[in-house]
C-alpha cells in the first residue's frame, strides 16, 4: 500500500480490480425467480396466487357441472325427455339403415324371383308338351280297342255269371259283331276282352282288343246298325281319361244346346256348333272354350 502523500500505484489498483472481477465471476449466482405465465403479473408471488385462484375456479366449475349432471339424472322429467330424444334419434337411424338394407335385399330377391318365374314358365310349357305327347302316345296304344257299352250283365245263354270276371265277354263281342253289326269275325280276331268296372243296374261295359286296326275300323264303322238295338247297346272308341272328359263336357254342351253335334274318329274328337256348320277338331279343353268364343 502507498503511504500518505504518495501517489497510488495505478498498476496495483488495476490488478486489484481484475482480481475483484475474477472473484465475482467465480462466485455462484442464484437463478432468477420463475415468472408466472400470466400476462400482467409483476412479481413471482403474485403470479403464483393467480395460478392457484384459476385452478380453484376450474375445480369449482367442474364441481358445479358434476352436481348439475347428477341433479339432472335424478330428475325423472329430464330423464324421460332425453330418453325420448335418444330413442327417437336411434329409431330414425335404425329405420334408415334397415330400410336401405331391406330395399337392397328386396331388389336382389325380385331379380331372383323374376328369373325363377321365367324358368318355371319354361318348365311348365315343357311339361305341357311332354304331357300332350304322352297322352297322344297313350291314345295310340288304344287304337285297336273298342268299348261295347250298356251290355246286359249275363251270358249269351241268359244265365247270370257268378262274378264279373266270369262273364263270357268274347262270346258277347262275337254276337254283337256277327249278328247285329253284320261284320263276320272269328274268335281268333279278338286278342283280348274283359269287363270294365263293376256292373250297374244289370248293365256293364266290355273292352275288346282286335288283332288288326283294319278289323277294328270295320266294326266301329258299322256302329250305326246298333241304333235300333232292342238292348240299346252301342260301340265307342277306347279313349284316354282326358279325352273321355272332353266327350263328357261336349255331351253336357249338346244337352244345353250349346253345340249341335260331337263325335270321335280314330281317337280324335270333333264337334259342330251349328247343324250345317263345319266340323271342328278339338285337341284340348281349352279348344272347346276358344271355339265357342269364351
């Protein structure tokens, strides 16, 4: 150090200042106080108090909301109102979804049904053709057969048979052909004959199959000679069930004077609407209605 009256050594002063600066820089400094995030806070204490107050207000708001919700849930009118609104919204959503799904499925099913209907109609037409062909084939197998109807149920000698199958049908057919119709035939000309069904009121029907179609036609062509037969016997063609139903219907129509005449030839069915009108070939029940304009 300099004594009184002496000029201070500037170098020492400078060195002392540098030492002081170094000591100050080496001394650990306290970090600055954390500032509040809120604008306008002037010191750390006030900022902390603002944060605490805001948190309390948020907590109170949540408590109030919670209390309000719990109170509303206990109110039946509120529950009923909101339940109705929820159900209404859910119903609309479900109805819309279901409607779309149903419409889509319905459209798909309509397409499938349309295709199946077309297929069914085609199969029906095919079945009708097959049935018609089968019926025609069945009629063809009957072409050598004739039915002798309203025949007295007794043997040619006048005795009554013990059973329908005991009736001497061959002798009855020969008698009708030779004695009444004037067509000479022998037993060998008949392939088979037997009674059809059960006798009724002492009368029966006999079916006979002839050896040839030509012989059968000769017998059938002479059926008009039985018109004045005392026993009122008559000869008809052996028809399929379907054609027999056609004949039965035509008989009802003639009885009611809707047609003038009907007959069969070689298994085919004909009619005349007017006595002088043309003959009309019929192949089905529908033909009858169509020809009569129904």
